[in-house]
C-alpha cells in the first residue's frame, strides 16, 4: 500500500504517470479507506491510465471490466458453461446410464438426475467474468470498471450491490464472498449522470486538462526524443485550442500523438507546412479542424509579430 | 473535528450542494488519514469525500477557504499577497508596519479603532470589530441577501469614514518627513488594506447569510423557466438551458430503453438448441441462449423550424441534438416546406452552432411558408428507408399548414410501419384546428399527441411515451 500522499506521487511517477497532489491525495485515501474512486473528466486525460498505473505501482493484478450499452450480469459476473456441461453428459453417457438404470418412467429418471445436480453446477462449469474473478482473486487486486457511464442504469444498480458487500449469491452455489476487498477504480466520461447512491459510496476525483507545466512534463516523459521547443509550442497551441468552442477538445492523448508524429516527421517548428496537414489527425470533426487551422494561423501570426523582440520569452517560460 | 465537518457540510448544503451523513463520516476518516497539517491534502480529502459533482467544485473551493481559513487566515494570506505586491521582504514589511504604528500613535484620538487595527496588521482585532458589526447588522434585518448584508456591515463600521481616514493619512504621511519611497509604499499599502477590508466584509457576509447568494440563483434559473412558454423564451434563456436539455434527453433515452431491462441473464432455449443440433444427431454441441436481442431503439425526429415556432424549435433542436448525442441511432430532420437531414450537421458541430446552422438555412430554405403536407410527402419520397418497425418517430411542430394539402396519408404510412408516432405541438391545445391548423387531422394517426409548450410539459410527456 501507499505510505503517504507523497509516496503516491513518487510511485506513480515511477510508473510514468504524472499527477497533482490533489489526485495523489484521493488515491492515497481510496487505498487506505478501501473505498472505490469514481474518476470523471473529459476524454483522454488519463482516467483509464490511472487505474492501470495504480495496479502497477502496487504490484497488484489488474482486472478490467469495460462497460458498454447492454452489458449484463452474464457478461460481467459469471455464466454457466453449457457447452462444457453438455459435452460431459455425452462423454459420461454410460455413467448416466447406470444412474438411470431401473428407473421407472420419465419422472423417476428426472428425479435421479436432479440428485446429481451439483455435479453439473459446480465451479468446474462456472465461467467467471471480470467481477467474479475480482471477488474470487486469492490476492488483493485492482478492479478497473471503465466507462461506467456507458452501461445501463440497471447494471449500475447491480454494481452498487456488489460494491457495497463485495459478495454475490449464485443460486446453484450459494454466496461467494471476496477474500480481499479489491481496490476499485470507476471511470466515467459523464455521458450520463451516475446515481447519487453510487456517488455516495465512492470518493470522487475530477481530472481536468493539465496545466502547461504538467503537460510538458508528461510529454517529456512519454516522448523523450521530442524537441523541447516544438513540444512547448504544441502545448501552448493546444491550450489555446481547448478554449475554443469545439465539438471534441484535444486531450493529452492527442498532444502525445501529435508530438510523436511531428517528431517522426522531423518537424522543428510549428511554421512547418506539415503541421497544418497533421493537425487533422488530432481532430475528429471537419468543423473542428477548420477552427483549429484558423487558430494556428493566428497563433503563428502573433508569434511572428512578437519575434522581432529578443528570443520568444514565452517559450522559455514554458520550459522552466 | 467531526463537529467542524458537520458545520461545514451544513454550509455546503445551504449553498445548494447535497451532502449525506455517510459522506460526512468518510470526510472524518479521510481527515484522520491525511491530518490537518497539509492544507492541500486536507482540502483534497474533503472535496473527494463531500463533492460528487464536478460543477459543485467551485462552490466548494470558495466556501472551504472562507470556512477553514476563517477571516483571520484569509487576512494572513492577504498579508503575504501584499508583501509580494509591494516587493518587500518580511523584515522590510514588518519595519514598515512598525513605522506606521509609531506614526499612528502620535495621531492618537484622531483615528478609528478599525482603521488602526487594519493598518497595523492586527487582523484579529479587525475580525472582532467586523463580527460585532455583522451582529448588529443582522439584528436589523433577518435573512438578508449577501450584498445587502455586506452593505449593512459596511454601514455599521462606517466604511466611508474609514476610506476618508485612509485618504487623509496618506496626506499626513507626506508631512511626516519620512523618505519618499517609504511614503509611497505606505500609501500603496494603505490602499491595498482598504481593498482587503472590503473583501473581508463581503466574505463575512457571504458566510453568515442564510440566503443563497445571487450568483447561485442565476444558476437555478432554468427552474423558474420551466413553466414559461417556449415562445416567450429569449435566445439567451435557451442557451442557458443546456443542462436541463441534457437531463431531458437522458430521461427520454432511459424511457425508450426500458423494455430490454427485463432480460438480465440468458436462459437456455431448449427447442432452439435442439433444432440447432439436429445435425449432430441431437447431441447438443452448440447452445442457443434465449438472450433477448438487445433492442437499440431508433429515433427519427422531424422538427418544424418555421418562423411561427422559431424559439420553440430552437429549444427543441437542442433537445434533439442531445438525444442524438446520447444515441447512435437517431436521425434528425428539419422542415418548413422543404425537408432536410441535419444528423451529420449535429454530429460535427458543437450544440449552439449546430442549432443555429440548422435554423439559419444551411440545410433548407427557411424563408418559405410552412407546408407540412409537402414536407411529409418529400420525406416519404426521399427518406422513407429511415423508418423501420423499431423506429419511434417524433414530429415537432404546430401543424399550421397555410391551407396547403395536408397529406396526412404519410403519417398513416408512418404509423403502420414504425413502432410509434409521437407529435409534440408547441401551441396551446385550445387553438388546434382553428385557422390553418391541421392538428385534428394529423392527430388521428399518432400514438401520442401532446401540447408541449414548456419544459414541465416536455418532462411529463416523456414518461407517457411507450417503452
Ligand atoms: N498524468 C499522465 N501522465 C502520463 N501519461 C498520461 C497522463 N494522463 C494521460 N496520459 C496519457 O494519455 C493517454 C490517454 O489516457 P487515457 O486513455 O487513460 O484517457 P481516458 O481519460 O481514459 O480517456 P477516455 O475518456 O477517452 O477513455 C494515455 O496514453 C496516457 O498514457
Ligand atoms: Mg478511458
């Protein structure tokens, strides 16, 4: 477990995740209090990644449940392996014949088979899905429930049950209780508001776009061979883009992708024609691309006007 | 500590946040873990335990500073800020305060207690005097709004008088024979202090009023708007209602996807399994689960955007946009006399822009006269494939057809092919069928027809739409 807030900062940094003390505090508390964290924030700010790095930092296994519309208990908790059960009945035909020997009529045959019920409904034929695997894990684990907002409200209610007692009852097997309470990280893009009941059960963490310095730090870490001056320009431009009325605002993943691409193409400054061309790769929508291009032009124009003065001070600021 | 937390939660609640008892307990155990020494962690811990909605974080931050730093703490922060602004080291700052104090001593009797405390940096005394004033101001008028309360406190302490005193002091300082830079600094300092005082008064008022502050009531306006007819909405009203619209859209979505909630777990479908496995001589190698097919409801919206209903359409288009944003299977059309699809436009633009583009005639001519009959017929001819047996069709419009051909046969066709046909009319039911309104004729083909003139009606109506 983490020793302190600063320990979280350090160990996540060790897993190449840069975080604020605010974020680290919530993670520290969640681990110490054994409470789920509900992480919200715009796309691409590192919500999913947070779940993964916590597991790595604590050297725990990660079990991930990806939510989607229509996700149900069978896909999330467990299923019976009907095919395997049936295969066994075929292979064991003779044995079954023995059991049924001398049975008078269908009713008695069914009766006798029923007595052997638990052979067929045992762990052997149980196919555990992520949630059950998380409960049955022999060691503590991190359970990442990703994009919970995509699931239906009914699934959310079901999840709430599990998150409150960490046990489930399987009709055929009885109640299965977690050996270790897993560390739960739920992420949401807020496409739907979570119920108050779920929120009450969790500590809440809102991750916003990072400030310039933190974003630079992330880039330095993830794209070490990037030209620092270029990276600074990219970050500055992206921060301007995020202020525009865009349908989808570019996030950390986009800045990483873009810096990587520009580095590969050996671009050294945003004046390069390739910049305008590659801009479309980080924007999903036509209209957004156009707005971004306008913003880029304006940014370059302003910079040019300023560049008459001694070496662009703003770039230096960004680097320090 | 728990007591302080409960008090703080109460303050949060008074400012519109929802905080429950278990959350208070969480906050208390969180604080035990991080301790109170690390102010950043202290604040983060409380926020994580008590605030569950990102939009409340700002209110939390402000109230936290007020509550936990207190006026005294706030004042200390102000001191630090002042030092930075004046570019002084703590030692220089202290020396200046001492000089000021000496100066004020010689003025004895000519200066108010509050001004003296303020200028010598005796913030404890400032706080005491302010609280006294607040008590008195409260006695005069219970339950005042923040600004009035602040004014009340200001009157009590005679803020105008203090301002005059400070101005006066600046002149007096000049005559004292101190070095000009120091005098300059002192004058700046005194002025800043005056500002600090105003800030403290406002903070105190904010913390002590029982009323929500005016900034919040602004945010709550959508509720006041819920019964106002769309037709009287200003453009600005509508833009403010983003949140409401999204909530409505979710409700609509939840309503439509209710049906499939019942099949939680697949059951073994015996007969299907048997059929499927005939080829293996009846040995059931392949299983058929009776997992009911996940029904993704489909929605087609036809929205009238003619001048007669312009503001209602502006609102309804926001609603349509939000529905489309939540769902993959929505196709949106707008019409006046022509009809055009705006699905793609909505996908590509941010909400307000998308709506304005649709209304401005980027897709169809918006300056023609309403012709529902023609629009319906065109829909039938060019977009009929949009309708399947799973489709919920939503028509939004007043049904005022300018005495053109009604072409209600199209609705009849839709009704027989689609799952349901819902018509929302932004006009009062009393006027349907009068003048050029074709509503009675159109209504007979619909599964649900409702007057939808305000948010409240829309809200209720969503529940009436079949799952
Ligand atoms: N603080 C950070 N430190 C290092 N890398 C980060 C950080 N935040 C985000 N990233 C990187 O940004 C990318 C996007 O992160 P991630 O996929 O976790 O975002 P997300 O918030 O889950 O987005 P979505 O809502 O789209 O699922 C990842 O490649 C991740 O490594
Ligand atoms: Mg993610």
